[in-house]
C-alpha cells in the first residue's frame, strides 16, 4: 500500500507519494519530481501538472515528489539537491521560469534530466515542452466573434507575449470583422485582484465575451461573468464545469499527457535535450465542452476547421 510522507522544511514542503523504488540507474526512470512556484492546488495549470506526476507514479510504479513555493535560484538548487537525494532522476519544473535555472545547474547533475514548459533554454539534459498556443487562441477567438452580441470582446492576458492572445485577435477578426477586441494585461499569472479590476473596466466598455488567459484568475473571471450574464472562453483546462452556459468552450492544454510522454521517453532512453513543440496535431491541445448556448451548426463548423488545421497545419485565415 502506498502512503503519503510529509516532511516540513524551513522554506519548502516535500510531499512524497511512495511506491516501489530502486537505486538510480542512468537511462531508466527511477523516481520523478516536480517543482511549482506556488501550490499544486492553486490553479488549473498546476493541478494538471500534479495529475501528470500522479500518472507517472501509477504507470511506472515509482516514487514521485513535488515541492511547492520554489521560485528563486537558491530555492531551485536546494530543491534539486533534496530531490536527487531521494533518488529522483527526472525533474519537471512546472513553468517557463525554471528554464534558465535548469540550464545553469544541469551539468552538476549528469544523471538527471530536467524538463520544463514553454521556454527557449535547453542543453543536453534540459528539455523544454512547448504548446503552440497561437492556434488554440485562434479557435477561441472564432467562438467569441460568433457569440458576441455587442461586437465587443476582451482579453485579460497574463502577459503581452502570450501567442494565444494574438491568435485570439486573428480568430475574432476572421469570424467577425466588425468586432472590437479590448486588451488588458495583468503582468502576472496569479494577480486575481488586478484581473478582476480589468474585468470591471471591460464590462464598462460593453464587452460581452471575455478570454482570461491567466491560470489563477480564470475561474474568478468566469464566475463573475456568469453572475453578469455574459460569456467567456475557458483557459488551459476544460472549465465548462465552472459555469456551463457561460463558458462557450475552453482552449485546453493536455499537460498530463506530456508528463507521461516525457517520462516514457526518458525511461526508454529516448528523451533528448531541446525545445519540443506540441499542438492540435499531437492531441496536446483541444477545444473543451461547448456551451448549450452555441448553435449546433457553428459547433460543427469550428470542429471541421480544427480537423482541417490538424491535417494541413493551416488556420482558416491562412487557407482562405
């Protein structure tokens, strides 16, 4: 029977889900670990990473560890030392923040492979797993352009550089050239207060479809939009369960599957350092459940467009 071990540290908390473990052998997965900047229960993105870690535990029958509140270079080095001391030889950093830290310390741990998300840093034993989120934003934008009644839709972005935001704008304009897109940027994944202030500003501008592209605040925006009787596009997870009618669809990133893929490749000695990109074609991204408010003919249209994109790699505005 597996058990949960909680070890209190001055700065960090280690929670190990222990199964059958063995001594570290180069090339084979022994134990796996994950670093998160906040908590595994904070937002859809972190929850998906946690589920991915649990899937590795189940599939490979290894010990898995996660460490919360790991943000600085010092904390990363301390956390990695502790994970390695527990026989971990595959470490996931669950954000782009970890790329530069992993690149700097990888040579110190020649028997460990480091994986993180959505960044450009890599080395022989550092792999970045990237979602091609431009396309998912485009299809979310198509949905918003179709369903707006005021011709005003809004993006509450975490950061201006997010590819899904540009994609969303293109999708709105493709579907509804008359629609205006309002942009606001929180400059944080987690600042719910600022995000909700921006939501209020958008409502004053007659926005009736909102795309909140930040992990920690998307649920809060969706709940308020439901109270206000307007629409949203869900982000990262299928958020239809938050408000079935309000969430027109969600732009879903299947993080758990990438965890399992990386662990499988590492276990077989096939995981290489580099920047790997995943999209609809690899089923790493999909659209979520449709709101009953979305007309059936448009559901079919957008799903047909997704299939066409999967086949030829061209978005609707690139084909027409």
